[in-house]
C-alpha cells in the first residue's frame, strides 16, 4: 500500500504543532483520525517515526530523516498546485508572512481586506515577532524587516522607508516641560528598547556629534509597547513614522527637538528564500503591499 499525502500532512503537522491534539485542530480533523493516519504511515514504512509519551512527542532518528523527505514532497505538491493556479491567473495557497507587531498592526492589517478581495484563494497567515527569525525553521514565506539587513543568504525587495523622530504626548510635555535643546533630555524620562542597542541611539545632532546614545528609564522589546507608554505620558520616545503618523495627525503625540533631528530613515524590506521561480502568491502580496505603500506619505521609496 502506498503512502498518501494525507498521511504525510498528518505527520508533518504533528511535528510542527507538537501534539496530535493540536495537529487535529489545525487540520480540522479528529485527534483519533490524525493518530490513525500517523500509525498507518508507520506501518507502511515499517518504522517508528515518533515516540509518544503522555507529555510530549519526540522524533526518532528515522522520523527526522523521513521528515525532510515528507516536507519536500508536500512542497512539491504545493508548488504544482500553485503552477496550475497561476495558469488560471488565480494565485492560491497558504502565504505565511512574518513582521514585527507594530508593522503588522499599523501597516498590514489595514491592507488585508483589500488584498483578500483581490486574491480570495490565497490563505493569508500573519505572524508577529519582534526578533529576526529563521524563515525555513519557522516555515515562513516572506518576512518584512525594518532596518539594515544583515543576512546575505536572503533575497530582498525594498518596499520603502520610514523616518524616525523623537516624540512625546502633550500631557507629558505639559507636566514635565518641552526640551528645547538636546542637553535638556538629561532631565526627562526616556523610553527605549531592550535590544538591539542600536535602537537606543536617537537621530539627534549634539555637541559631540551625530546620533545620541540614550539610557532608557523604561525599556521594552516592542515598539508598540513603547508607543503605548508614550501615549500614556510615561516619557519621550523615538519611533518610526509608519506607526506614529496617525498619533501625530490626531495630536496624541508631538515631535520634539525637530531642529536638532537628523534625517534618518529606516529601510523596509521584504525578505525571502528563492531557490526557484518566486511563487505567484508571494509576488502578488509584495506587489500589493508595495503599491499601497506608494500612497503613504511616510513611505519614501528609492527605486
């Protein structure tokens, strides 16, 4: 009896989700059905792929070797289906996109309805991560990264850039005063990132040169958390315009030290692995996002 795609899908999903119950939920099947599919696969191969305990699942050596081949087979089938969809001019399939939570919330989420209306057969998954991820390990099709790229193994497509500036809420400035010079920051609460430390160098011109390293009074791993802290009047913050433009327009945040602020723009790139022709669902998504960003005043683009 031959191995079926359903059995391969059950096996890889169990590995990816970490349990039969989670795999069943992901595949919209019963746990007993997934368990039976996994057992059938092991019987056909005459090997044990997964050690099952009450607490966790662990791949055997044979399971690890077979997982590589199973993923390759499923990817080939997905690519074949994608090619057929492309011939019909109807891109389809699952598209996994990863970006930092501020970019997901302020840029991607507002675009989802329009993208889904244009490409209803693309199954969009949005994943938020504040750290740089391994695209293959996380099974991500495309990641959007803010800042200078360091991984030379990835292909990148520029989508635009966003200026950074120092901001505060009117309530904070009313309570603590508005800094008129860079030196005045010594008397204020500064909000910064836990990492990387480069994000705690503010784009300010001062007596010692350009770029001011700050010592945050409060640190956070996410720019969105820092934005909410600033809105709550906790201190001064340096953030990108893509996530603060609406706050500025509505007067909830105001720029300070504009005269001393350097023109520093963070590049916005989509990154992906490309061993063969880029899947049409990825191309459609990147084209759509790029076209939408052209309409944004903050997203200066240099082609």
